C-alpha cells in the first residue's frame, strides 16, 4: 500500500498488536518539548495527530473514490442476494406457520381432547373396577350370611349342617383375600375406603369369624370315639361314629381355613386336656384303688379317641391356603428338606416333635404321673400302704390299660407288642416311686 501511494504515516506501528495509545502520545509530547519545560506545549503534538488523522481520511477517500464502482456493485449484489434470501425465507416462514397451524388444529387440539377422554376413561375404569370389587365383596358377604344361617346357632333349636362351616370359612377366606389385595392395580385397591365394606368387615365378617372359631373349637374339644366305655355308659353306634368323624373333619377344615396356627392350637389343647384329666383321675385312683379299674378304663377310652383322631387327621389333606407358607407361618420344622405336609397329622406331629399321638399321650402321662406317685408315697398313710401291697395288680392294670387304649377304636387284638415300650414306661412311672 505504501508503494502504490507513498505516505509518511507509519502504518506498521499502528497495526502492531503491541501498539499503545498512551505510549504513542507520550513519545509525541517528548519529541516536541524538553523534559525540563514547566509549561508543556501540547498544540504541536495535537496538530501532528490531527494532521495524521486528516491524512488517513484523505487516503480513505482516495481509495473509496477509486473503488466506488466495485464497492457499489458489491453492495448491490449483496443487497440483491439479501432480498432474494429474505424472499425465500419469508416464503418458508409462511409455509412453516401454515404447517404449524394445521398441526395445532389436527394434532395438538386433538391430543388435548384425546387426553381429556383418556383421563375420563381411566377414572371411569377405576370406578367400574371398584364397583365390581364392591359388588363381588357384597355378593360374598350375602353368601356368607346364608351359609352361617345353615350352620345354626349351636342351641339345637334347628337342624345344623356342619359342612356349611367349611363352605362359610372358604367364603370368609375369599373375602379376606380380596380385601388384602390392596396394592396398586390390584382388585381390592381402595376397598378399605368404602363405608359399606367397612361395615361388612365390622359386622358380618367379625361375627362369622367368631362363631366359626367357637363352634369348631368346641367340636374338636368334645371329640370322643372309642370302643370301650365305662359301665352303664351307652356305646356309640356306627352311624353316630361316622357322624362324629364327619363333624370333626368339618371343624378341622374350618379351623385350617380360618387360621392354620389356630388349628394346631386347638388340637394341642385337646391333647393337653386329655392328659390333664387323665393324670388327675389316675392320681386320685391310686390313692383309692377301688376306683382304679374304672379310671383306667376311662383313660383307655381317651387314648382310643386320640388314636381315632390320629387316623382322622391322617385322612384329611389340608386344602390350599393362599396366605400360607407352611414352615414360615406355622414355625415348625420340615421333616425333609423341601417336603410339604401331605395331611393334617403330618403338621401336628411336626409341631409336637413326636412320631405318633398315642406315644406322645402315654409318655407325657408317665412323665407327669411319676411326680404324683412320689408325692402320694411321700405322704404315707393307708393309700400308700395299699399301693405297695397291690403293686402287682396295679402293674397289670396299668399295662392292660395301655395295651387296650393303644388298640384304637375298632381295631383287633394282637398288636400288644407294638405298645409294650409305652406300657413299660407307664408301669415304671408308678412302680419306680414305690421302690423294691
């Protein structure tokens, strides 16, 4: 540029990236003034700067004048290109606006309407779902009331159908299962907030559960089935025995469906009651030997009832219970890893940790009887002397009691050897305290 148009202005200095305006101004002032001058002459450096600016302006004017036509042509071309681009962009913007309005009308507005319909349909579905669950629950409630009417009130004023207890307990379990399914998207969701369902729980379900528990526990508690009976006592007929078995089976299944731990508790209470009454009666009879034969006959009858119960439990397979994990819920060990109980007897034996109910009865009775006999002998008196004097008779009577009671209802003789060990334990619990 200096060769085309010579200039005294040092453009290189101005274009240097390290150029400093303050340093340049200071150099101009020092070039036109002495450093010792008190009043500085600034007019000369200012004139120099103004002259340089004018020179640059003149140079710019000269360049623009020489290049006016190319600059105007370039500017015109850029303006025309901008107009063409603006026209194209405007058309595209109009097209985009039209497309957006069409999409808004065809998609967005329809989506908003469809979203409203979806929310309404979802809420209607929830309402229908709750209505169906409430209807099913009420239907089961009415069915339960009808079944409880067939069960009767236990006073004997009307004919009772003990099988209705099983049906009623199954219906009750179905209602509980429905009410417990209260998780998200489950059938029983929100049922706990319905007033009529709360009323059903507090009235029909609670009273039915209490009645079924009481009646079933009473039937189990009163179970008695033996082939021996005290003198002047009526012996049950075959039809009565079968009716007793049927009623007890219904009671067992009812307790199982209501609460498996409750079933085991009722059976254990029955066994404990037999043990307690037998222990007390034998202890009294040993103090007054004239009643021993009758007492031992009663004990034999209780043992035969226990054997009949064992046979009955062995024939009853527990129905499927939706809320039950056998060993976790009942807190009993499994005899074999991964093996599930196949019948109610299996459950009870595992709970009592024994191999058979008669063996459990005789051994538990012997365990409690030893201390009673020791207490009787320790007190002395006529009862203790008579017991020592007739020890052989007592020994034979107790042995016969165990063998007769262990035969079971309706069984034949010839199995005495199977129970000799229990008989020896019972005899030893009595004679062991008497000494030689």
